[in-house]
C-alpha cells in the first residue's frame, strides 16, 4: 500500500479523539485549580475578615487602658466588662506590665505563656504591633508572619471536615489571644471567634453552581468522546468491510496478510492464491447482477469457513478472491485448492462453474502482500480466459512476460512516430507459372535497443490494448505508399495484402476509413487486399458482413486468413462473400495427420473454387507440398519454400520484372 494511502486511512481512523480527551483533562485541571484557589481564597478571606473585625474590636477594648491608673481603674473595669458582655468575640481581657506581672484581669484567664511561645512570639515586638498568642488547641490554624495573621488553609479544612454540620451552631471557634501594647502595658484580649456554616453559604452556593457547570461540561465531553470512539469504530469497520460480501475487504486482507507474513517468517510456508470464477460476467448477464453478488457472498462464506489459523482471505473484485494459505508441500496445497473449488461448486447446485487459480509461493522474508498477490494474478492471467478449472504456478518467466508487455506499451507510441515498424513483404507465388502473384505485408519492429522484434512478440499485446488499430492503419498506409511509388515508377503491380485485425470491426465506417487511406495515394483498390480472420465473426457479425460488402463493392479483394485454424467453420463461408481463402499452415503440419489434412485441403480447394474464390496456401515449406497444391489447382503459394518475408527493397530487387 502506498504511503500516502496509508496515511489517509490512518487519519480517517484517528478521528481526533485525543484532542478531546486532553481537552477534557485540561478543563478538569483548570476548573480544579480555579475552584480550589477560589475556595481557599474565599474561605481564608472570610476567616481573615472575621479575624480582622475581631482584632479591631480588641484594639478598641485595649485602648480603654490607655490612661489606666488606680483612679481610673474602676471605670475602666466597668467599661471593659461591659464590652466583654456585648461583644460576642471578646471573651476575656488580661493586662500585664512590662515585667509580665498581672495588672488587671476580667477573670482567671491568662494566655499560656510558656517559654516556647514566648520564644516564638515575644522577642522583637515593637510597641505598635498587635501580636497574637495562639491558643494551644488551634495553634495550627494561625501563624504570624510579619505582623499579619496568616490562616493555614489545610488546618482550616481539617476543622471543617471534623465538624458536625449545624447551621445555628458555630462549627468551630477560633480562640486566640491578641497582645496589644498600650501605654507601657500589654493588654491581652482573648478572642473567641465563632465560625458558622452560614458564613460560607454564598461560597457553598458558588461551589454547587461551579460543580454543576463542571458536571455539565464533563458529561458533554464524555458523550462527545464516546460518540467519537464509536464513530471511529464504525469508520474502521467500514474501511475494512467489503461491500459485496460484508466480510473483510482488500485493505483488511493486505493489513492482516502483511502481519501474517511478517510473523510467520521462517516457521510457516505461505502461498498466495488468486482464485477467480470464470465467465462471471456471463453469469451476471444471464441471472442478473444481484444474483451474481449473492453468489460472491456465498463463495466468500464458503471459503471463509475453510480458512485455518494464521490464514486470511478476502474478496478482491468481480468474482476474484485472494487467499493467503499456509502449506506444507506443493502437492498438498494443490489438493487443497481443488477441494476449495469443489466446495465452491457445491454452492451452485446443478450448475458447473469453473475457476482459474494463480499461485505464488511466498519466499521467506517477503511481506509485500500486494506484490505477492500481483504475482499470483500474473500466474492466473497466463491461463487465458478458458472455461476450465486450471491452476497456474507463478514462475519468473511470467514476470518477464509482464515486464515485456510493459515495455512494449511504454514504447509503442514512440515507435510509431519514429517509424520503427517496418513493412516486410512475403511473396505469394502462382502455381501456374511460379511467378509472383501477390504478397503479404507483415510488420517487423526494429527497436532501437531490443533490435529486431518479430510480430508474435507484440501483435498479441497490441490486440489486447487496442494499439493494433493504429498499427494496421500505418501498415495499410505504408503499402498504399509503396504501391503508389511503384506505380509512379511504372512497375507492374501485384495485389499486396494487409492484415485487418478483428478489433477494427467495431467501427461501422471501417470501409470508408480504409478507402480514405488508400485513396490518398491514388492506388487502384484491386491492388490492396484485406486479410481478415474468421474470429471477427464472433464480434458484431452485422458490422463484419456490412464492411466486407462495402469493401468488395469498392473493389478491394477480401481474403479470409488462417482458414482451418482455430474455430473454423464452413458456415462462415456461406454468409460471408469473400474473394480469397487462405488455407492455414496447420493443415500441412504434423506427419501423422498430414494425409487427412491434405484430403481436407483438396476438398476445401474444391469447395472454394465452386464458391468462386481464389485459394492461397500459407506456410508452405516443401517441394511435395507445392506439387500437391499445384495438382489441386491452388492458385497461390506463400511460404518459406519460396521466400521468407523480406524488407521492401529486397523484395523489389528479387521480384522486379
Ligand atoms: P499471418 O497473417 O498468418 O502471417 C503469416 C505468418 O506465417 C507470418 O508470420 C509469416 O512469416 C509466417 N510464414 C510464412 N510462411 C511460412 C512458412 O513457410 N513456415 C512458417 N513456419 N511460417 C511461415 P509473422 O510475420 O511472424 O506474423 C505472425 C502473425 O502476426 C501474422 O500471421 C499476423 O497474424 C500477425 N501480423 C503480422 N503483421 C501484422 C500486421 O501488420 N497487422 C496485423 N493485424 N497482424 C499482423
Ligand atoms: Ca495474414
Ligand atoms: Ca495466415
């Protein structure tokens, strides 16, 4: 699979789930941090505000001692006690002098001033500062830093969590002594700050709203992530599902196959098998495309059942399947393939289906499934299209043939432009006087690097890819040009035949097309003979009959090439009126059948004569054959006995009369 294709598929599958997950985590983190700090800050703020409020009140109370003396003592005492009564936060007041001797106290309470605390808080106190002595039990809640009261959040949270919820009751009380230096005295005010849940009501509502918001976000994200995951799953499934069989598709085959080949390297022998049903298109024509697809589905199911561990198979296209099979021995694999064919045959009871199978033995270390499958396909292609059960095993020669086909196709256009195709002429000799009676134009490719290439190495390829149409036109034009030149030089012309491939008979204006080419050179039509093969009959018969009629009406002799080779039928002679019958060389080959062949030849000649046709015998190599044909009154003989096809110049030299 190409890199870019792989990338595209990966992109399709990885449908951006990670950004969502990361987004969700980020959102949660950000919310968490914001919430925690908001909570912390606002919690601390509430406590701190209460604390500041209470310390302001404490300072006010402490300031009452500003003019403390024995005279004012009583008045101050009353005022202070009244303050203590009224102010919820202030519980007690004690006053000590510089030497820490008690001066006055609202009760028995004094701060615990053990040495440690003193050490910690008292040294270096400036007169103006309010200092805090922290009550023993809550000492962890507050610390003092540079004159400010700092609330320890963690300790505060502990208090919250340990407290029992009761809106009316304070869930905790923060007790602390504030030490306020006043007029050389130290006024110590015991603050007892009650903290209610109510104090945190607004904050609680905010927390709830935020939590709700976060939940909505989280739910939304979770839903979108879940739907994304399922859509990725669906996409992945679609990517790897074959639309005809509903099973694994080709992509999946390549993926799984590559894995298997890599894993099985060294300890499992693999064979890649290309299996195709013959005449699938005809089946669809007869029974409909839907039935055809149903059939493929059934084939797939049947084959799938036969797959073992470490094997994989998939539908490719039409009625073609790829199977990556484990084998132990070649014969065992062959047997297994035959069994698979039988199983597939059982899918269609009462109907015989045929399969073409191409096998490629995968070498250890090979893991390019597409390449390997291509080789299996090449092997199968070599079998042709016949309706037979056949297995072909890939060999290097097949690959060479494919490479050759590629080369031919790459070079053909350039070759035509560069006039690399050359006309060779093979004489047809008259049996009457052994003189030149005609010739056949045969093409040769003089390739700049490959050298001389005979037509059997490229004509079949051109017939497959359609280039034969251009080549035949070229040959026809070359012959028209040669004949025109000879005519101009005053030479006596003989009819030269050109081959008209069956591919031409798809165009209805073929006769006009041929006329146009020949007429460019003003050559008499009778001097250009057109050879067509019977196989053209298998295509559009109407076009063939029409074209032949028009060509003959225009004065072109028409001959039937290779009569007797392949699917020859006398019937075609009945329908097709032609001028020349070219008897195929096959009749004269093979000693054991020669006698029967000659008998048929003599009958065919007889028949052709009665139908008013001229006879040309092809591929004649011996004197005996010439004598026999002369005796049978065959008109012309073409064969190595007289001459091989030769370049035009040589032909002129040899047969110039
Ligand atoms: P074909 O049209 O039947 O041409 C006759 C073939 O038999 C030629 O092979 C010729 O060289 C060969 N031949 C002639 N006498 C003898 C003989 O005594 N013994 C043997 N063994 N062979 C003999 P060639 O030139 O190799 O052409 C092969 C085929 O390629 C032709 O068969 C024809 O079907 C095709 N072909 C050649 N040139 C063209 C062309 O320009 N257009 C088309 N469409 N086909 C062409
Ligand atoms: Ca021919
Ligand atoms: Ca022939």
